[in-house]
């Protein structure tokens, strides 16, 4: 199990124990981070510009999509910094988004997200940007790993649903 | 890595979390929201029985079925008891309006709530008074005493009209029936001034007298009509962006054919029930056009008319209906005034002009092809199979309200609906989309200042922008709940003059005995201010707002207002007139107070001052402002409505927003269900009854009949059609200097001036600057591309804007966001107002565009420049 620390917008009330720890930001951060799995999701040799690759992350009930955009993108990995991945559930009401013409479109209420700009919801109803999946590129093998998610996946109050190993 | 801090987990409300009913603070749709509140440090469990929502959070939610909860829906706030609470503000699944759906605005209701450690920490916390170049915090007692003394002094010396104001009259956004009642009572009775103007325009007027004076209020349909209509007409209304949930939750399902079963229940026996068609009248290819096309390309008609030609187009569609014999003879003959109908036929339909000639003139002026005009008429009025009348719902908004000839345009569209029989039946109606919600209750009957209507009803009302700019008789100016430095038309000229006049007074105050000092304390300061107002053309300005807005920079007093959720309030939405309570769930920042409390305190202080000098007459007008709470203000306002123990048919004669008899207790009981105004008290049962759809039996005129109106004559030659504010751009070489039409509008992304949104990172990155949209053809000619920075300018003013190239504006027309916290494109609008109504024409002027050097790296890197009107995959 690989751990990624996600910074928080604010210190939110978790448990009574956490309330007592509020004075120590370091500890709060460690406590509220989610334990994300490290999963191989693609190899760069199989990627074509503009052709999305579907996978599930951080578990089998959370569809995600990886794309080589062909232009440098926010949070992009790989030699060209153009490989990004996002949760493919629209942050608005959870419908699947589809990739075309350099953006994600949701067919339910027509929210659109820009994968080159951190999943920005630049048109439509979605008030939160698409959660971006943290990728790691291994230059030696060309493998691409998912290591965490920034932002809340639709339909969840915490991204990692499975019980945490102590 | 993310551009701003994100959350991958939010706390779960425990089983015993408190629940409050509220409604979104933003647009006209008025989506229901539920607020869950629980102490920081506590959290519920994942299992349905362990949390307040009863949701199994151990499983992935199901699209469109599970309650949506996003990062933006959570915050930590201070309660009225001073304790910190988690709040979760989620779209209500039990609201008939949104059914769990929500928009990019409403989804941030929680994020926008005041929190001392959050982006909105910038809220005003204390009253501020200007001393020279600075603002200094004072108590309410001090600030109120100063204002009361100045208002009283000015009024006693120069009369009530020396006090001017520009103030909200609407619901939502923290202002509802309570605040509006207090404002009205203060200015109409305690002060008695006529120098009134409404937040978004220069005068105190209805935006739609052209419809009201026909006998129909503009809010007459119910949201279900969008599900039941055969044809939905969006006229100058970009509903996808400005009434987002109404569009996607109710109009789109109808376009998709998903409401057929509902239609069968409401339609006549044997009447065909098919998926709806949509007509969009708009010079731009807006998202409302392109989303509809993505859903049903064959059932969308886009009429892309020339700016300001709407009333001619509406009359032309009506003429086609007349020629084809598709008009509703039964409704016209039984329920409309046949005397004025003759005038309509002659002047609006121009029956004296042969059809072919008439249509070719219309084509020439409007730029819309005859075939499309005829198709629109067919879609609105050609009977369905079996001879059943088509049901058309026409929804219009700022595209025409803020268009050329406001009165005639609104009248033309309201009359097209009457001619085609589209009032008072399921799937019909003709009214506003709305901008914000509504909450209008003002003491008209007991007003000391006579209020006027259009030119046909004692008006038009005075233009208060011009009054405070140029008339030295204006001494005091209240600006509350609005930011005219961004939002008023021709705003560069406006703020220059308001700045000059307020600065004149500021300078006078600090030039005491040739020193820089000012007198101390409210009594001395008020005396000095009154002296300054006598000796100079200075203007004393009071700003009441949640934030230190742009206009506040020239204020002499700034008062901190409570916002949404910080006081209970009530409003109605626009698409079904649904009255609900917006309950309080947190404390206002610092010493901020609800507007009604502020007006009450000023009036009460004036009463004390009048009593002290033995002026009982004036003291009497300042009495009755000592409300204890919001519920009392609501009740006080409700008593002003006429007796509403009337029959169902007589709802037509009630004021549109009549809620007499409704209490907070009742509203808390009905929750999201609410009650549709006008509310009646059933004469038989004594029960409160809402009005689902208006004008089912009669129209709102003394004889119950719809009154027709013959619109102004027109010429197809633009030089003869447009007013001098526009034709000056066609002359003296200006046509070459200012080669583009300019029009403006709103975006889905942020609300009004972005008073909250300017602090939310999602919005700041997405819309970092005021922007224009340029057609690719014009962009090539100008040598500009998306992401460039340009200066847009004309004879009115200048604006800097970010460029988006897309095909929404037609070639030759530049579209701009009306305003943004980094700049106002209203600098470019002219000072034209309709002489019949004093409503401005924001939507057209002529401009030039010049590319500026360089780019902003942050914008190129972090802001999406993709086209906002292409939804195809």
C-alpha cells in the first residue's frame, strides 16, 4: 500500500480524537489523508494522442480515464508532460464523462471539463472540478502508475471506501 | 499539485445533526437546499443508520439517484451561539423545483458562507465611517446617529427628494420580503422621496410594463409548463447559463420526450403529445441553442436577429399567425378587449401593408429569413393533428428587457402569446425567465411619494443615475445590495461623476479651519456634512453591503449587512412563484446586521430626533420600525396586501406576490413544498391556497380583459430605426472607427458582480478577467486569438478584456460579459433609456477592438479557453 498525502482546504472535524489534535497541523494532515493504492494503469508505448484509456481507481467501483493530450498539461507526466488522468464520474451528479475535442463532456446536464487545466469545469453545472489522479511515470519501463486522487470522487464522502489497514 | 487545495474526504453529518430548510441564494430558479449542521469534532458513520442523510456511504453512489455532495458543499461556520459547526448544504431531493439537481452557482452555497479562515473572510464586520482618505470602524449607535441626522437635516432643509437611493427590490441573496418591506417603508414613508432606483437600472420601474399594462404579470406560468409545452420559446433568454437547473431539469426532458406521460394527464382527450420543439431568439449561438441542438437537432429553431429588432420580429411572427388564420379566435373574442385589438392589428400587425412587402421589410431590418419567421409562427401556433391548439410557453429575459424600446418589445411578445391563446392553460404562458428571485412588498397605498408607471400610466419615472450625476439637489445617496460602479449602464461616466461629487464633500469636511482635521463624533460631523452639502455640490453616500464593494470606495459610511443563512428570510422563485423560508443556520460576521434591522434603526433614530424637537407629524412617519425579528417584518409587510379572501378567478386581481395570511410557522411546516403566490384565503374554508398558474379565468384588468397595444411605427433603414445614441456611430467616420456591434450578457460560472465568487478559487481560475467573445472570422481580421488581452472602446468608455474566440457571436458582433470584479464592460453601454419606461438598453452599442501587448502567463497556463458553446462529441 502506497500512501499519498493530500493537502486539505481546512481542518475539518473528524473524530473527537481529531478535534483534540487540531493544534498540530502535521498530525491532522496525516490522519485525514487517504491511504491510496499504487496501481499500474498504462504503459506509454500503448498510448496514442487523444485516445483515452479507461481504468478503475482507487477501486473497481470508481471509473477513471487516462489520456495523452499531445500538449503539456497541468499535472501531466511522461516525457512531454501531457499524460493526465481523471475520475470519469461527473462531479455534478455522477454521470460518466466522455472525452473528445480536448475536453470531457457529460451527457446528462452538459458540464464540460478541461483536462489540460486541472479538470476545470469551464462550462455547465458542475461546481467542483474533476478530481485529478496523481500519476507517476517510470522512465525505465514506461509504466504509468496511479498514486492518489486530488478532489472528492462523486458519490463518496471519502475517496477510499475500503477499511484502512492499521 | 492541484491549482488550489482540494479535499478527498468530507465529514459525515451524524444522526442528530440539525436540519434547516433553505433555498439557493442565487438565481431565479430557486432550487431547494437542505442544510445539515453539527458541532465540529463530531462525525456520523458510513452506515445509513449512522448519519443524518440516511445514505450508505460505504458504497459508491448511483448517478442521478444518490444525493450529490461535493467539496464545495461543506464548510465550517460559527453558529448564533458562538460555537463552531460543520455545515453541509446539499441540493434538496425533496424540492419539486430541482429534485436533487443543482448548478455551478448553488453548488457553492456552503463554500461561500462566511468563515474567518476561508476565502470569504473578506466580509464587512463593523460599520465604517470615512475620515479623509480612510475608513474607521464605529459602533452602530454612532453610524446610525450620523446617518439619521444627515437624512433628517437634508430632508428638512431641501425636501424629501434630496435623498436618492439605488437599492435591491428582489429576493434571494439575503434580501427577501423582509428587507424589501423595510426599504420601502423607510423611503416611501419615513423619507417620502421620489428619487428611487432599483439595483440594476437607473429608475424605479417595472422592467416589463409593456406586459403588465396588458393585464398579465410577467410571472404567470408554473415550472411544470416547461414540461408540458409543445413549443418552448426562449426569447433573449440564455436559460442554460442563467436558469441552469430549470433548463436541464424541466425543458430538456420535454425536448427528449421524457415528459409525454405527464402531458397525457394534462392534455385534452385525443390531443397529440409529442416531444417539445424549441425556438431560441438570440443574436448569439448561445449554449441554450447548442445544448438543445445536441439533444434534438431537428426540433430547434434559432432566430439570429439583428440587435434591438425584437419587437418587429415578434410582430412579424404574429402577422404570419394572422395571415394563416392560426390565431385563437375564441380567446381573443371572449377574453380580450376588442376595441384596442383594432389598434394592434393596424400598428403592430400593420395589416394595411401587403404581406409580401411587410415580410421583405422585416427581413431587411431583422436579418431573419422569411422562411424562418414563418416556421416560428408554425411552431408556435399551427394547430396539431386533430385541430388541437399548440401549447407554447414563451420565456423572455434581459435580451429584450434590456433591449431597444423596452415597452414595445415586451408588449409585442406578450401580445403574440395572447393572439395564439397561450395563457392560463397547461403548457402555455408568457413571462420572464427571471434574473434573481423575487420578494417585492412595498407600502404603495400609504406611500408619501407618488410612484408612477410607464408613459401611459403617469410616468415615466425619473432617471436617478442622471439625478445624482448632475443635479445639485441630490444631497444624500443610499446604495444598498448593489454595486453600480460595475453594474449601471454607461458606468464610466456615472462613477466619474459620483466620485467627483462625493470627493467634493470629503474635501470640505477635512478643510476645517484650513487644517486636515474633521470634527469628531456624529453630532458635530453631521453638522459639518450638512454645511458642506449647502456650500458645495457634494454628495453624501451611504453604502450597505456584505462586502466592501467597488462603489464603497467613495462612500462616507459603509454598513455591514448580514447575508444568506445569517438571518431568516423569505422569497419566491420566478418559474413558479414558489414562496419558501430560507432559514438562518449561522451567525453574521462580526457586528453585521440584516438590512431590515438597519433601516429600522435609522428610522427609529429619526423618530427620536423629530420627537426631541416636538415635530410629532414627522415623528409619526418614522414610527413602526421597531421590529423584534424577521418574522415580525414579514407579517408587517403581509398586512399591506389587499384583502385576499377572494375566489379562484379573482387571483388575477391580487398583487403578484401577495402572501397575506402566510406566517413563518406555516412556511417552516410546508418546507420545500412552499406555497405559490399570489396566495388566497379561500372564502369558504378559510385555508391558505396558492396559485399554480395565473389568468386561467380572467386577466388582471378591471373588466378581466387583456388590453392590446399598437407598437411604434418603424423603418427598415437602420439610420431611421435606431436612436441617436446608436446612429451617431454610423456617422462622421465613426462607422469605420467603431466597426463592431457590441452586446453583453451573463455567464453560468459566477453570480451578479461575483461578490462571493471572486473569493472562490474555482471561479477565480475559470473566469480570471472580464472577457469578450469574438467570432473566428473577426478574430482572423483583428489578428487575435483566445487568451489575448484587448482593449474594447468607443465614445462612451474603455474596457480591458480577455479574448475567447468562438462562434457564439455572429460575425461583426463582439459579445462581452456585462461585468466582472476586475472591470465593467458597462463602460461601453450608452445612456439610452426607453422614453416610455426609463429602462436602459444595455444590450447594444458600437465598439472598436485593439490588441494589447503581451499576455498574462497565469491566465494562459491555468484558464480554460475552450469554446463554451460546443457540446458535440
